[in-house]
C-alpha cells in the first residue's frame, strides 16, 4: 500500500474504522474529480478491504449510501479544522456535506 500524507491520522498500519491491518487508503471525499482533491488535501485514511469495498454492504463504505455520506462529512470536518473555511471547502469541492 502506498502511504502518503493524511491530516486525519498518523497511524497508517491499522484500519481507521475497525482496527484491522490496513490494506488500502480511503479518500474521505470521492466522486467525479473529487478524489484527486482529497488526495492533495490529505483527506484520506488507512482502511482494510472489508471496511472499504469488499465486505458486507452494511459494513463497508462504498455502495453504502449512509457510510458514503458520513465519509464525506468527516472529510469536510477535517478540512475545516485544518485547511480552510466552509466557504473555501464549498468552492473547492462544489458543495457542503454538513
């Protein structure tokens, strides 16, 4: 797994959600053109494959509408806490998730 800057956590070895060994990175904000912005802003967390996109639909982020929304909300909260204002977030990402 490629390990790059995350403003959310310094621990890249364990899944941010369940504590299992991390196998991938999850960009907290994703979708058309937004994943690259999240990468640049460090809005990502280490994650195991089960929590990311392989496990049961109710226990993973992708293809789970509530988990996807919570992921984007978390990304915006970290952006506003460490990078810029809500207005700046909305200009960069096109909307507010909060």
